[in-house]
C-alpha cells in the first residue's frame, strides 16, 4: 500500500489466501493462485487497480509486477520453487 510500483524481481506471497483485491493500488499486478505444493492453479496477468480476483481451492496467492508471468512463461499447472 502506498507504493507506486512493485519492483522487478520482487513479489508478495500471501499464505492462506484464495482471493485478493487491488483497491487503492496505483498500478496493475500479475497474480498467481497456488495450491499447497505451490502449483499454479490460476494465473491472472495485469490485474488493474480496483479489481477482485479469486480461485477456489487456492492455499496462497503470489502478487508479482505486471508482466512477470509472461516474462517467466509461468502457466497454470506449473510447479513454482519459491526463494524466501
């Protein structure tokens, strides 16, 4: 909140989360909904401010800079390895 962008190479992992909103955000983001093993259940690119996205069965949500999913060629079904 309050940021003007999400820098390349950064992400926000929200655990135990199956829905997000982009209210009050100033920029679009990419979103990946993950299961417990970090497999992508649903991917949404360039989610604009003032939107809501959800995925039934998701265990976590990964918020990324807009364009990150396309750049990394991340697709639904991919298994992600996260560095924390």
